[in-house]
């Protein structure tokens, strides 16, 4: 299967127009719980409405434009620290952790009450558009993105959404796309359960309000608890279409910050019960309440990819401004914020050959895109092109990965993560993975360990790595850093793994930050 340049451009434009329309539609009802009956914008939309769902993707676009395809969570975290001004919720916690020297995926997990909320899956369109027709690659980038400030269900929701959106460039059947997304998830997780609850309700002939209630009972969300039951706001007073709401005591109280599963379920409610109609679908998603700008915005993006910009009704395209107004960023010339959705799409399209060069064939009229396998396939992963993100999902948030030209370094911080205590033994496992078609000997020195800590087996060692081909021992090797912290005087300790390659001039540096405290 292939799509041509014109079709691809139209689908990218449809993606971001749909994102903008749905996000604008749902904006007034964000953080409130209720069931509404709206069928169009309820607020004044003559001016652009700022939307963090789009803002954050501008940071990733800048990262792609300046760094190319060799992005990982550490590169994205640096851009996040430089350009995201928002300090709220998981955004701020991820920044604060990274500024402390705590690297992804620990930055998305440690002291993060909102790690399973909605901040990551709402910004996946950039990866879907740059990996059109290759959901495995989109899911891989979505993992690198999400683990900067999320963990657990926050990452699973991002992986699911990115895979669905990337597949939607070639597939339009809702059930096949949902199946594609599910194939990228662990067998047991809240997002999968939320999807299955909605699918059962729909297939049993229940209405969308029943599906919504069953969803919120099965996977409670704290998002609608932030503002409580809808009573109206100054820009959108309560009315017949969005009446004052009463508390539904059947819906249990949620764990604070556990929002991603229910929100993904609401996206599917709008999609299934909307029957492919763009306006009806985004309105149903909004009418379910909770994180309305995100659910309607993401659904709008999916439908925009499937049908392209030309298939979005003029009523909706002309209904709100196409200008981009940012609210969570610190702009400068490197970020280069686009002024309109059209300008954003033009820049995204230019980067497709950079990220997806292996599926991009140039023609006289631009390029055409070849589709990969849409469902998850273990055999579709090839070494050196991308990581198998299911391996990443299976690892705990205590393991950080660092990618270099010929080497991947994995640092497992142990059960206590980055925390150290006086007189308590600390074990850190370091795994070195060969990425070259060459055997390597690595010289590793652990710098910055105080003398009082008495590191077992010394601070220097040689580690051999075999060639991928013809070796039973594999391409990786591991060792443990074992020490007992003593005479703790500082609030944190910055250790560094200094890795040099024997016989070559390459040197790699891996930071290992340890925290004395909670």
C-alpha cells in the first residue's frame, strides 16, 4: 500500500485542523464532570484559543528540525527543559526532576502524582504524521516522548494513540484501527480495559451515555473532579445544551492523577457512536465531560487523518481561527513558533523524509509513502533502526537508557531508584549493548564516588562486547556498581560513567545522579 504526496499533505492538514477544532470545541468544559448536548462551539471563537495539546508538539517539531531522526528521551527532555514554561502537574514535575539530574524514564515517575494523566497521549500527532503508516516507529517515539514526564498508563495511552494515528494514514476501519492500537499495549493495563469496556457497550447496543457511565465506573478519572459538576462558566453560562449538573454517586472517586484510561475510552465513545460523522463524533466526546479539549481534539485529529482536510465540513473548518496561540512555551528563534495551522503542517511534511526515510520514495511530484505492518509484529523490528518499544514498556521506570553511535547503555537504579541512605548498600546494574558489527572492548571508569563509599571491585573495569553475528553470549554485557554511602553531606551526588573504546578515540559519558533525601 502507498499514498502519494498530495494525499499525505491533505491528511496532515486534516490532522491538525481536526486537533484545533476539537480542542477549541471542548475547551470550556475541561476539568468539569457532566453530560451535555452541545452540537457546535459554545464560546466566542473569533480569536485563537491557546491549547497545550498543540503547544507541546511545537517543541518536538523543533527537536526534529535541529536534531534529525536520532531522538531519544534525553534529547527530548533537554528541549522540554528549555522551551516548556508550564510548571503545572506532570509538566512541571518532569522538568523539576530533569533539572535535578534525574533522567528519563525516572523523571516521569519520581514524585509524580500525575504520571498516569493525560499530558503525553494528547501530543502524539507529531509522531503519527512523521511515521505515517509505521505505527511501530510512532509508538517508539511516543515512548521516548511520554517517559519524560509520565509513567505507567500515561505512557500506554501515548503508545496506543500514536499507533492508531499512524495507522490511520492507511486504514479507515475503526475496529481495525482499535485492534492495531491494542496490539501495542501490555496484556493487562487500564487503557486496554477502558477500550474493552467501551467496545462491549457499543457492540451490546447500549447508548453512549451508558457507555460513558460504565467506563467511569470501571476506570475512574480524577479529571472531572478538578472542577466538579458543571455549573457554567462566565464565557459559557449553563443552558439547555449544557445544563447545571448534579453529582452521580454511582461514579466512584478516582485516584488523583489517574486519568489516561478513561480519557482514551471517551475518545472511542465519540468515535464509535459518532459513526464517522466528524461533527457528531467530536461533540459526543465533548458531551462526555472530563478532559474535553483533549478527548475531542485527539478524536478530531484521528478523523482528520482518515478523511483528510477536504472531508472536514466547512462549517467546522470555518468555525474557529486557524491561528496558533501558545500558552505553555518560552518561544525563541530556534523554536520558531508557526503562526497558523497551515504553516505548522508545511513544516511537519518537510520532516517526514528525515524521520521515515526507509519508507519514503521521491517522485516528480514530491514523495510517496509505503505502509509498514500496522499490527505489532516482533519480526518487524530490526537492530540499529529502532528499539523494540515493548521491551521498553516491560522494563520498570528505574532503568534509564543512553544511546550513542556504537553503544546503548542501560542503567538500572534498583528498587530505591535514585535515592541513597546513610549506611544502606546501593546496587546499580549497568548493561552495555553493542550496536556495531564489530567486537568491542570498553574501558569503564566510575567517577565522582566519594572515598568513604568504598565501591566494591574498584572504580575501573574492562567490559567486552561481542559482534551480533556468530556469538552465543549475545551482544551485551553487564556489571554491578555496589557501594555503601557513608558520611553523606550533600543533597545529591553526581556520578559519571566514563566509557572509552579500546583502540578508537570514542568516549561516552553517562550521568548517574543520586539523591540524599525523599
